[in-house]
């Protein structure tokens, strides 16, 4: 299935070899001026099914909750939903990626150097990903090793309607595995080009990517878009068939330079524990000790099974 030619893609603006320096510099600036409001966490590992899940306990969500309340007030006062990306906060701006995308720091980050790859013009988060989205993703992945992810809709953990991919550097934690689910990825069973992590008791589809694609984000975008549509078909999530190109159901998408994993969603949370794409990478968040205890009792894979789509 052809998705267009590289020559039709957006013109890249991101200079090779500059992104990581810009990220560090802008992070330092954003901390100093108070624009970056990192949420402190403690963490521990919870093992299930041979995977050491990294579970972070959020120790102070007051600032993020207050910001959400202010956002809701603005929406109510104006009658128009507040969009933090239009215009983007200048102290969080990292770089222009392309004609269609820019890179921002995540204001309320839990992971250091958490980036947002945001469309310049408003698009709904429930639109299918495009050639330009994957071009922007690869332009960033080419410059440092990271995990890109996409929360396809509110049920998949999206907190903003404005279309944005996210990117966190690897490893997810110093002196640990790059990603907790690495062993599960390695154990995947393939039929043709689509793999399945059989240890996961929920619907999932995996594709292998080629790290050398990072040498040309344009070529990488073409190949990755093909893989993306193959994975959507594999889990029964075609487009809705209409010209608006909306997804037909919520899902989480994770991608590194080596692989891409797609998981359809059934609900937003389990017993009040919210799950986004990082949960399926083996990195979960809980708001307090009570949720941590609940997670330990049920097990992380059980939590994921309940928010994903069962076989």
C-alpha cells in the first residue's frame, strides 16, 4: 500500500546533531524561569511474568491538578476549549522540526527530558498518524536513542485534544534495562511481518523497524507509515472509512528505532489507576501508596489486561 513519496513530505527544519543540546539548554532555562514544573516521584520495581515493571509513585500532583482547574476555567469563560499548544509556551519551545511539527518540553514531566512532538496547526488527537507525523518522529529519533509513543484518544490516556506524539530518552531509568518490556519484545512470535507478544494476555501487534532508517527521516517515515497501517489492520483498527481519517477505536502506539508496538484499548483506567502508552512499555504511574498497594496485589500485567482489549 503506497502512502505517497518522500518528495511530498514536509521540509525538515531540524539541523542534524543539534536536538539533544537544545533539549538540555531549554530544560535548564525552563527550570530557572519556572515554566517547567517537574512532578517529583519515587519508584520501585514490581515483577510479574518475568518483567520488572518500573512503577513511579507521584509525590505531588497539586500543581498539575491546579493547572487543569485553571484550564477548565478558561474553557468555561471563553466557551472555547483551552489549547496549551496554540500558541505554545515560548519557554518550553525546543526546536522547529519541520514545516508541520515543532518540539516542546512536557511542562509537567515525570521523566527527565520528556518531549512533545506537536502539530503546528490544530489536528484532533484521534486522527490517524500521517507521513508527516512519522517524519517528525524519526527526525528526533535520529538524534538520540528514545522511546516515542502516541496515546490515541482519551481512553488511551491522551490528556490534550491537540495532536502530539511524545518522546522520552532511553534508558527509562539509569542503570536499568532500556525498556522493561525488552525481554517480551525479544520473545515475540512473528507471522509474516506482524509479531505478537504471546506472554501478553491482551491484543497486541508488533513490527520490526530498521535502525538505519534514522539516516533518512523521509525514507523512514514512508516505511513506518506502512508498518503502522499493517499493525492497525492486524488488530482490527482500520480508519473509519470517512475522509476525516479518524481512528476507529482507541489505541496506544510505542516505537523505538528497532520496533513498533500497537495495543487497542478498552478503558482508560483500572481501579482508578490510569494507564497510557508508557504502561505498556513496562513503566506505570500511581498517584499514592494506596494505588501502589492495589497494583502490587493485582499485578501490573493484570492492570494492563483490564485496560487493553482481551482476546
